[in-house]
């Protein structure tokens, strides 16, 4: 991952679906394509890894606040390093890293405070499904519009099982397959014979868009 003050123009050159884990790149691209959706909003990224999408949202969308979280303390150290390196590009957006475990039962400081939750490829470990659904419900703002935007491949029945937990948590969801014409075009090219990604399988590689609301 390139992490510097030049991160934003670098992202404009990303070639989607030519890496092993496209969901985070798709989330970053989606965020840049929907700037108004994040403007003046409080946003948290769950399971962020090195925080690519969260950094893009912080740099490009004029969000009020962006929290970039992960459950691994070492990874959060890297996130904070990325935040520090790119801080000059955030403008007035408040940006911070956070250690956040989805099985935490005490989230009182941040419960019900976020307009938008984002995450990518966070549904493949079934043992975390219940905790992830509970965390989303806990963090979404209770009054006024709020939503979680997740990008994830189906991965067999893993996504379906997660959505069962979402429904049992009292939340609502929609699944969108064709959410961007350019991403869909590249996906179709690969499955129709473009061999630039030889081991591409839709079930494990193509991120669906899941929108979750109260």
C-alpha cells in the first residue's frame, strides 16, 4: 500500500480486479464516486486493515469525522502511522485510529453516533458474524438517517449466513450487484475471457454491495 500525501492521486490510477482482495479498493473507489454521501458525516470503517478506504474518505469527501478501526493492535499501529503521514491532506476532517473488537460489550463512548459505517470483505469468518452484526447495530446513529455500506463477495454461504444475523439483530439490508458501471464492465470482461486474472471466481472475488439500515 502506498501511504503518503500523494495517496489520493495514486488511488485514481487503481486497476480494480487485478489483485487478490478487491473489496477494499472497490470501497475506496465507491467513496470517491459518492462524495456527497459522506460530506459532513461521522464515519467509521470496521476491520480496516491498513485503512485504505478510511483514508480516502478522510481525504476526499469532507466528512466531519473518520474513525479507522481494526481488532489487531499491531494493525492499528500501522493505521495510526498512515493517519499521521497523511494528516496534511485531511483538511478539517477529524481522523483517528481505534482498536475495536466486534465482541466488545462496552461501546458506550461511541454507541449510536455514526451516520455511516463502511467495511470490506469482513464476512468470511463465520464466527464473527454475530459480533459484526451487533457492532453495526450498536454504532449506527439511532435518530435520523444512518447506514452501513459493506462490500463483500458471497464466499459460498458465508455472506448469506451473515445476513441472517443482520436480520435477527433487527436490522434491514439490501444487496446490490450492479452498483457501478465501470466495475461491472471489468467484472464481465474477466468472466467472459479476459485472462488478466487467471484465478478469478465471482463467488470469491466480486464484491457485492450490502446496505444495512435500522
